[in-house]
C-alpha cells in the first residue's frame, strides 16, 4: 500500500497528492477533481500520510498503512462506522481494527480522521491493487 506523496492539509478536507514542493508551501492536487492549487506554509500544516502512526498500548506505534490494511481486511464483516456516530461506537470499531491502540493517547478526533481518510481513499479506488506485490515498498 503506497501512501507516499499523499498529504493531509490542515484546513482543507480530504487527502491530496503532493505535486511539487516550494520553499513557501506545496502544490497539491485534489484526488477527486485533479485540480491543482498552491497551499501556503504560512496558512497550512502538511502531514504526509506515510509518516502517521497510531499509538499502541505497548509504548510503540503502528503505521497508518497497517491500520488501513486491517480496515480493508475487515471491510465486509466490519465496515467503517459513520464519523458522526457516538464516540463509544467509533472507539469500539477502532478496537476491532487495532485491538492494542492506546485508548488514552488516541482520541476520537484522530480515529475520525483515519476513518474519513480510509473511506475517501477507498472510494477513489486507491486500495484496488492492495494484493499486488509491486504496491509494497
């Protein structure tokens, strides 16, 4: 599962593809419409999805791509909950996906973001070639 060049931009919904890096920001492409725009570093913060990890209760963390893989594996039996579901349902779903996530350090908002990103990328067919060995690092 390749998450390189995918970034979350604060203040903008969804996930973007990083097209170019400028000294004062990034040029990002909307994955839905293909429109490119400049996102200023003065106004936005950028988080590459490949650098995100979820805290686990053993003091370590699990990469986001592994969480997405678990979500994808459970898609038929345990589809993602709605992000506007009650917090206890969201945490219960995430406990099924990642049983050892650190319940003290991972808050509901973090889980909602992970679910939103997964649903968004799944809807775009980003995980279509997940079993393709060339998709691995």
